[in-house]
C-alpha cells in the first residue's frame, strides 16, 4: 500500500447503533475508532467534505427498519451514514496502482451495486461521516463499473460534495419509460364489467410476449385479443383470481376501474411496469395511484380515450421542464426544493413562468435572494407565495388569474399525499407531474382518470441518481453552468454532526449543511456567522452572502484547520 503522508492511528466517525439520534454516535459525540483495516485491493480516502441529507435523517430515524438495511443488527454491526461526499485519495493498494494515484480527488455515486446486490455507500457500506473511508472492490469494481467520479483540482470541496444531491435533482428530469409493452414481458388484459371500450391492438402484431393473461374482457375485446394471439403465436391464459398474479410488466385496462380493483392491479405490477387505462371521453372518476411506487419503483400510468394501446404508451414521454412553459414548485423553498428552482432558473430551456409555493416566508425570501444571484435573473417571471396566507378559495382564484392555462410542470417537493392529490388537477394537457419527495410505498392519492385518458399527463418520480446523471451534474458545475455552492447555508465539524442532523430536522437553515471532518472548534455556523469569525471571508462571498471556492480556500487555511496541518 502506497500511503500519501502520515495516517492517524485513530479516527473520528459517527456510528449508527440503533433507531434515533440517541443511538447515533457516542452520547452526542463522534466515536473514536482505530484506523480501519485495508488491503492491497483497496483505496484509502480522506473525507474533505460531506453534506447532510434528508436521506441521512430518514436512515437515522428508521434504524434497522430502513429498507436499505432492514434486519441488520445495528448494535452488533453499526453503520456510518453520509453519502454526499468529496474525497482525496490518501492511500493506494498495490493492486490499484495502475488506476489511481495519491492526491486524486473523487466524488462517489452512492447507489452501489455489486454482484447484483444493492450495497449503497452510507447505508450498507460505511459512509462519509468519518475522517477517512476505505474504498473496496464493491465501489471500484461495481456492477456499473467504478462508482468513483474524478473531480478537477480547482473544484471546491463543498462544491463537489453537493454534486450528489444536485444530481438527484438533475436525474429527476431524466427518467424514461418504455414506449411499448415490455418485450418478452408478462402482460394482463382486463377491464370493468361495464363501459369497456374497444381495444385497438394495432402495432402489437410483431411483439413478443412471454405470457399473455386476460380477465373479464367483453366478447369483442376477447376476440380482438385472440386474433392478436393467433398472429403472434401466443397462448392466452384466462385468470379467475387476480390475487394469484404477480410480476406483471404491463396491464391494459378497458373501462372504469373500482378503487380496490385498481389497487390490486398496482400491487401486481412490478418495478418499471406500466398500466395502460382506456375509457370513453365522457367517462370520469377517480383512480388511486400509489405515489410511493411511482417515486421508488418507477411504475407509470398511461391511457387513452380511444382504446389505442400502443398510442397510449407513446403519448407524452416528456420528463424535463417545458421550455417557456409554466412550472409550479410545491414546497420549493426547502433545501432540495431550492435546488430544483435554481436548476430551472439556470437551465438553457427554462420555464417562461414559475410559481414557488411554501409554508415559510423566511425560506421563500432566502430562495429569492439566491435566485437573484443568477445572471439574467431579472428576466425571470417567478412568483413566490406563502400558501398559509391564503384560504383555499383565495388560492384557487389566484391560480385561475395567474395561470389560466394551468401548469405544464408540477414538481412536488413535499411528501404529503393530500397536497399532491390537490395539485394534479391543475396539470395542463400533456403536462408532467414530478413526484420528487418520496412517500412510503403503499401511499395512495386519488387522481382524476382523465388525467391519463384525456390529458396524457406524465406522472413520474425518481429516487437517487445513476452514474450518468452524476457525471452530467459534475460537468455542469465544472463548466460554470450550475452552482451547487449557492445552496450552502451552514458548515460544521465532526464534533457537531448530530447537531447538524437535528438542524436539518428542525429546518434551522434554509439551505444545505456541509461537514468538514478535519475542522476543529467550529461547531455549527451559518455562512454569515462564519464570516464574522474569519477576517476578509465575507469579501470573497458571492455578493457578500453566498459560498464560493475562493471563500473556501480562506476557510481551509484558517485556525479551524490548524490541527489537520500538523
């Protein structure tokens, strides 16, 4: 192992030993542990900066009930959270010397898969609430290749660490769905006893299905399906009991489903599956949508008023914001919401008019101040609105006046099903509803059926980000087309990580909190408070308020890092 400088015998780290903050660390302080073991197959990395994420909060609150580490005995096998990280290589194993060098900098794509298993960094693998981490074969030789992404030398520590949450924002607009039923997939054709429309199966003649099930179809629709099966050489299987089914790739439904019936369909659809619903234009009603599955498992609902199945899959596949369109960011002034709005303001194809709603005037003011730092922000049409100041009737009247054509994009940044449910009817034809804030799988919201059959609204969601999105985001940052620094609100050291987590829970700061593990005596300070502790720091902030790489350099050379220089 080639070691880059002297490594300490012991390091500070934060171990999660059970559910809740009381089981995080050692009585509100970090754990002191021997330097972790490593092999010639590993890399040693110094943690330069790590952001505190709501996902960390969820993990700490849930403990071994969290889906990523369910049934893990945290008392015997504690976990170190932290995945929004910027690293510098501090040791290179002999088996890695041809690929890595001392001093190289990286960020980590946290959603690691190794030999088909999810071993996410900061969940299964030890994360970055630590002074140093060991990077092993899972990260270096993962199923998607290496999960380390190189960072330029002039990129800031916080700037790089915040790429991870920003990449989740970028990835939210890159989700894709199939534009036809799954090739060699399992499909179910079914419908209601009444009001079935004639299904048009044109375009499926040359499709290859693994299994074709049907249940409750009219004689006309059965004959159409039999005709298709004859052309394609399929064997049709009639289903008597829906509960006997599972793992459906696609479901085609004709008519008006009952609430419990549609819930059963959603239960049997597998991740990435699509439900195509068809009803006459005059047929209306509410259908229950599992918004947790839409967010975490990428299920999608499409539809038509004509019965044309293939056409329903191809209608409105847009996922990114509509250029010059109208966009509503619900809960848009929170830490993650701010990122969505800032990204929208900085993208080349920005919306023509924004509505940002939130429950906090303080957060809305903070967001406006951040947006005002963006070049060309004076040309943006953004309305910032605290919805607690209006009654429901007043808010609806406001929407009718300001957005009579409704919204091309609705981005939900609050994990509340009733809020999402109330917003969806305001989606314009061929609009997009982006459920970004995750809710538990099994959480249903009732949407008007015509949202899918007539408006062709694309209801999407995403969790995490793939390697490609992270690389795209880093490129945007390093070419000056996106500022992650502008979302930073406070900094802390290793001794105050639990305080930083609590601050996130309590919405103490309007933006992101970043940990500098090698700082000492810092506590937790807003950027404004930090500027009072370090001479001339404020002069290097953007417009005297917002974090910059130049300010970080002064910070890293300050008294708060004297111990790390020894």
